[in-house]
C-alpha cells in the first residue's frame, strides 16, 4: 500500500518517461494471441483461460480485487442461430470482465482499460476473412496489444515510487466485439462510484505502430478542456493525430456516455484486421512500448489537476445504420490527404473483383467526390445490393476508374 499523498505536485519532480520496455509486453501478448486460446471468443472456455491469466497478472502486480475475485461476471443474450430471428433463438451467456484496483487512498480514480476478447473461431459473422469458419482469429493487435498494455501499466504504477494523487482501476473487458458488452455492463454496475472516476483511458489496437510515420490517433481529446494542451506539451517522436469525439467503436464510449472524460489510443488499421492473420509476429513491440510510455507521460501530467471537467463532444455520423452493401475494403484511418486511402482489400468482395488494390486512394464513388472516410461512408450508404457504379482511384499518381457491382 502506498503512502497517503498531499496534493502538491509539480512537473519538475517527475522522472523521465522511458519506463516500459518490450519485455514488459511481449510475454503477455504472445500468450494471449497464441493458438492455445483459440481467438478468445466471448464466453468460450479459452476466453476464461485468458481472464484467469489476466487476473493472475493483476495479483502479481499487487492490485486488490473486489468481492474476493478479479473476475466480474456479467450475462447477456445471444442469438446462437443466425437464421432464427425469433426470441426463441436467444440464449443467455456469461462472460467476465477482469478488474484490479490500486488504492492510493485518493478521492478520485483513473480507469485504464482494454478489451481482451476477440473473434474466436470466426463463428460470429464479424470476420473479414472470405471463409472464416473454424479458423483461429488470434487477435494479436485486436486486442491482445491493448490487454498487454493494461498489464504493463498496472505493473508500472503499482511498482514505481511516485506518490500518485489518484487511485487506478485496471479493467480488461469482455464482449467488446459483440457490441461493447463488457464495458456497458460494468458502467451500469460499477465497483466504485462513477462520480469518483477522474477519467478513462482506453487502448484498442496499439500494436502496429508504423516505424516510418510514427502515427498514433488519440480520440476523445474534446472530452476535457486540458487534454489538447497536455497532449501538445509532451515531447515525443510520435506523430499524434487528435480527434475530439468521445464516441467511437470501442469501450471508451461506455464511459463517455456516463459523462466521464475519455481518451482512446489507436495506432491504425491494417489489412490483418478481423482476419486469422492478425498474429503476434506482426506486432511492433518497441512501438507499443513507446505508446505506453507516452501514456505514462500524459497521465502524470494530469496530476496537477484535482479532477478533470467533462465536456460533451460531437457524435460522428457514420451512416452505418443505413449500409446495405460493402465494397470490402479497409480504410486507412491515419491517412490525412484528400480522399480515402485503402489499407486492405478482402478477397472475393466487390472491390477485389473490380480490381481495386491496397494503397489505392478512392477519389470518387458513383461520381461523388470522396473527401475522407466519413464522406465515403455517406456515399456508400446510398447504394443497394446488385447496384453497379464506378469507383475512381489514384494509384501511384495515375487515375484509374473501375466498374463495381455490389
């Protein structure tokens, strides 16, 4: 247990931020993303193995548990027969969040989280592989990278010598791939009062930092007034792209909707996303260590503030509800040019059949200008199955036009 602090903190007292190393990440990530865990599908026996592994690591780090267990079970209903739309097809399932607390006897708590579930054996129809059934989706980047980051940060903050002015709550969520289930359930039944949470940091896919661009996206910077100036004040070789919205397709959203400031860290999409090829040998471990040390620097810069003020932000309009078709491409969310750069093309999908390739920059779809990912999604939502249109791309400086049928 750490000493009770006094709220006197200056940045000049803080150490240099080069604390977490590759060796603090790799053993956890390689185990969680191993074939032994069969993709950590929600409610699977192998996901429980992962949960117990994380719980053991929390115990080693000296974190305390609630109600004598690091595992916090929740139930949800799942349609086990995709062809049965009636309620008779619903079955109640049980999964577990993993929760550990570092009690510094402080009035407020920082939550650090990531989801540890993935797609299992590809049975839930959310894989981007052409024939996913029965294939192990190891989910090394998505999201063994974030989970190993939670474990590494738990070890750092429990073993350093700083008398932090906040407690820390470390949570690894289940059911994220099925719709943020674990984080929603925890926020509806929290282990501490939500009013006592200072802010929440989420990690989802932080393992594929590009060594050339060093680009990392930080979402949620508009959810507290101090986030942008603090982010801008950190000296780093990372190229930070900031997004203000607190709402996004990961677990920080559940906390934002409870009026809690949030940040979400993400090193970018790639062609292995939601495919069996998302394996541990493709992880940039040194890059992930750099991301985690950046997070430490940011966290410790917030020590000068007693509690952050929550701000509501814009809600992105993705048009997802109206999608009737897909091109079968993976956007490069870190691309900052005009248009939408393609980071991956799924075999057998309309874009692949039309001749679109990874690296192409979509400039027009159906004659409409594509300015970015959001405008692409809005245009895509206007098409229906069996429609044929054109897609204009820029490839190595040359404009190409393809006919595409959905």
